[in-house]
């Protein structure tokens, strides 16, 4: 996980519009702009909308994922869309040659457990012209194959569909149906007859139960899991009566705190990877994907090859950072060899301190428990400490009885600091607390640090409430009028403590935010899909994640939008031609006041940006209202937006009372762009509409 490239996002100030005054509402002629292309009630079915938390067992991250779940998926062909109805039928929308609209049933998806099926999130991925991968929301993937029909029953297409493979997730924690955990599918691709699947599931209760080795006992959280399975190329035209059943085994996992807010494969126009059907696999670089998450992913091994944790002594688990090496040539086979890592380029025996840290906007708080570093009780005084702050370096030395017990010599920090405002203090005669005050970056913002030092020693920011409470108690000593004489004697700095005193109330009030488990995305990680290594870290420079663009037919998003002040900064993601394992992130456009607009919507469901020219963004609120904001000319002082209210008038021969009751249940449950972004396909629980931008 070391040796990665780090990228800090930069804002092009020439693309900001400080004179923007807002959006003006423009009424929509629904008869002209909106067309109903399907009435599902007349066809005898509806589109199921996942309940947010019907069983009361989903975490806040899972609830948010369910609220924002898009039931409408891109087909492989242009302007084709796929979705599943409440009868578990796979349906396809497409335009006819005459310019009309048609919806066809492709195949019935098997139902294993109807009750549980309603709780899961069913996903569809068109991974090639031949194959569609459907997930039932519980634990089974169906690889559906399109083949040429002998009967030519479909005069226009001349093909039929069959379930060629049934891929079953191997549950490492339980085999009983009542213990299934409803994983979320992040993405899927087919590359040279190999189907690659990435899901996010609840992490097992402990590393021992899961057979994982990360060097520490962990609980809760989630795990991004990568699976791969080889499929045979089928050439016969006769459908198989029975699907081939394969149990999916995990290649590796990446431990994260919450379900990633962003996932996409890295697209590469120059790549010539081939799909199982011989066609180009959507120009996708085979071995990279991007995840956006608030915590650094930790690589973990599959259950099958991991060693028993009992082989490791307690001291080994405490004192060493552990890593798992594996043979990347053997898919999913791990050597399980445990190696000691070097911290910041030095062996741990060279007195590099163990520490914990937290941060807020302007300050990084570093805590070093000196006795814990030495495995023995000692008392330290101000005379034992040497702490020197420089623009981007920290020197920290601690001596005890003449021996050097901590040695950090001119260690480069992750970001620039303000040395005159940095301070340190000693707590309980044993704990060294260092307050590092950040300096602004070139964009004028206080960047959020993913790590303390320039070289990553894999010490993650602590979110332990007990640790935060301990730091809170320590800080309280300095918010009063100087504290006791003993406390004042233990407080030292480079000669300027006034800044710290003046800022303590601000720091204290923001410590509560540090234990908020609903924090926003902080970094993007480009992952090598083959082995789980981090090839690149993209630091958002303190900007919060807002949204992404609509997905392409391969379910890839080309843009990420981050909040800067009240605006949305749109970054285009492109692979670097000279190095396919990394990406370039360029400020493509500014979406005026997007951050402000999103903050004004109390119940957001979908937020997407046009994936073609970035000419508009769309926000769905409360499943009943759709806002379309024009941003073609982001230099204008005012722009327009349209609103579509649901329920719309429902055409029916039934009584007005029943019609009104039915319309009240019409909820927006899916959204995609078609016709090169000039139209929006809107999927509701009762109907499907096409809106002309």
C-alpha cells in the first residue's frame, strides 16, 4: 500500500464567477417538454421503491445508500435503459428505428426469498453486448446472455435471453439465510472472459471471525470486496436449460468506515481490452477503479488463505504495522507472509514514536504516550523534550535518564504549517500533546490532512470517542484563565501561545464534529483491481463531495463535483497517457451556487451532472419533485431552472378518487440521461417519462 502517487486538487480561479446572482424559475410546458412513454399500471406491474430502513437494522450509511438508490440503469446500446419491476422481470427501454419508444421484457429473474428480496438493492450492469449482470439484492448474481434465436421470433432484433451463469457470493461469516447482510454492488466489468465484481458489505465482527489479518482487532465498518470469475465463451445457439452455478470467492477486501460515496472504473480511450464477446470492453483500463471515502482503505486478505491470529503474540500485534503479501499471478491466492513495515522510511527500532491524531479545519492534534512507546512507566518533564517546528518539518526528541527514547529529526509533514503558532504540552507527566497549526494552501483553503507526515506510516486519524474525550479534558485545562501553576509550567511553545488561547473555544466546539460518523468524503483512491494496492491518492483539499455525473453505458462517471464555498467545482477524471495506473483531475467547470442549492434541499434523492457537456445538473427532492438547473454559460450573472412536480395527472378510466389515490403513490425512483444528454429518462413507480432539456 506504500509507494503511491499523491495528487492535490487545484482550483482554476479564472473559472469562478463571483458575480453570479442566482437562478430564476422558468415554468415548464409539460405537454411540450414531457412525454409519458409507459404506463406500468396498464401493464399490470409497478416499480418497487426500497424503503429506507424497514427492519431497523441498517446503518446510517446503508440507509443513505438506499435513499439514493437509482433503479434505472444504462443499457449497452445507445439510449437503451434497463430496470426490474415488482414481478422480478428484467425490462428494457429503447428507441425504435422510427423514433418511437418501446419497452420489452427480456427475462424473468429467479426469486429465492421474496421477503428478503424486497429489502435488497437489485442492480443491473450491462458489461458487454452479450452479457447483462443482474444482482438479486441478497447474494446471487445472474449472468444473462443474449444469443441469436433460431426462431427469429423478434423480427427487429432476432435474439433471445437466457441465464448462462448463476454466481453465488460465498458468505464467510454465516451460511444461514437469516444472517445475510444485503451487500451493495459498486461496479462490474468483463475483461477477456473474466467477470470482475466489486461490492461493499458489512465488515465481519472481528478480524479473527473473518479470518483477516490487519494487525489489530477491528469491529464494525464496511469492506469493499473484489471478486473475479472466468467464464467460457459460448458459441452455440441452443439455450442451456440449467445455468452453470459458480460460488464466488473473494480476491481481497478493503476495509473502510462507510459505504463509499463514489465508485467508478478508470476509463482509457487508448486501451484495447477485449470483452468476452470479442468487442471492446467500453474502452476501460482493466485493472483500476476509483473509490471515494472518508477513511484510507486497509487491505485485508480472504478467509481461505489467512493465518490463524493465534500465531501472533500480543506484542507483535501492538508494536508492528502488519501487511499481507500475495502472489498477484495467482488470482485470490495469498502467501499470508507477515512483514514488518518501515515507518516514514525508518525502522521502528529507530525510536519513531507511536501516536494518535485528530484534526479540525486549522489544527492537527498529535498525541504521543511516551510510556506506551517504551513499554514501561516513566515520568517526563519539560527538560526532557526538544520540539522544533519549521514550515513543513517537525523535530521531536525525548530523553530519559540521558537515553534518547524518541527521535524524530526534521521529519517532513504532510502540509505546510505556521511554526510561530504551533505549541506543545505535557499531560499527566507522561503524555506529549502537540498542536500543529496548518497554513493555507495555494487555493486559500485549509486542506484536510489524510496523514500527519509526508511519508505515510499508515497511522489513521482516530475517531475513538474515548480518545477524543480525553483530548477534550486535556484542552479544558487551558480554556480557563491560565489554569493552575502546575498546568502553566507544563505548557510550552515557540514563544507565541496567544493564538492558541484565543482559538480554544473554537477548537472545543468543533471537537464534537470529530466523532460524527456521518462525515463527508475526504479523499479518492485509485485502486489496482488486480491486487488491491493504492496507486494514487487524490486529496480533495478540504472540499466536500457533492455529486457525480450520470454514468456512461459502462456505469462510469467522468466527473466529480466538490464544494468550494457555495459553488460546485467539477473535476474531469482522465487517465494519464504516460502512466495508466494514475489519473489527472482537472477543474473543468464551475457549477454556480450548487453547494448552496443542495443545502436548500432538505430531502435529496438524486443529484447528477450532465456527463457530456456539463450543461445542466439535476436534483430530485422527496421523490416528488425534480429540479433541472441550466449551467451552459457559467459566466452569466443569472441562469434559469425548471421544476417538475409529482404526481402528474394520471390518465385512467377509473374513478377520480382511485386515480388520485394511485397518483399519490407515484414516486421518482430512477433517472438517466439519453440522446447525448439532450433528454432525461424519468422512472417513477407507476410510469416512465422522457423530458426534453
